[in-house]
């Protein structure tokens, strides 16, 4: 009897290790875009835009985050190169873009959804 119990336990351990080795591959779709509007003259503007729509395979969240960050880097690099090319060809000067951020006053207990309407 003791031999039978030992064999069953060892078989269970082997099946668990085989199941742990099987990793589920997941897929996600990444969609990102970036655009910038340049005012070339009074009442005249030019929109520079680039986007990606890719499908990635991943097994862990860390791998998914890393792959998403890689695609973000690719998108930004492509956009910068295209932006510089357009500005050079049209003879436009580079100007820094400023982003205005809304100031949020935090209360001691934090914000709830009703507080977001005042922003």
C-alpha cells in the first residue's frame, strides 16, 4: 500500500510540472497614433500624423508592457523623422509645443466623480 501511495504522489507531481510548463500565449492589439497641427500661415494649417495598429503575442504582463513600449518608441521615432522631413521640405521652423495641464485640487478624502465635473 505504501508503494502505491508513493507512486500516485510522484505521478501527481509530474503532471503539475508538465502543466506549469504549458504557457498560454495571448494576443493583444495595439493601436496608437500621434498627430501635430502646424500653423504654416494665417488661416492655413498642416496636420502631420502617424499611427500603428499591430497585434502582439505575449505570455506575461511584463512582456506585454515591454512590447507595447517598443511599439511606442517605433511610433515616436517614425513620427519625428517624418516631422523633420516635412519641416525641412516646406522650410518651416521648429517650434516647441506646449501642453497645458489642468490643475486639480485634491481634497483630503480624494476626488470622486462629481468633483471631476469642475475640472
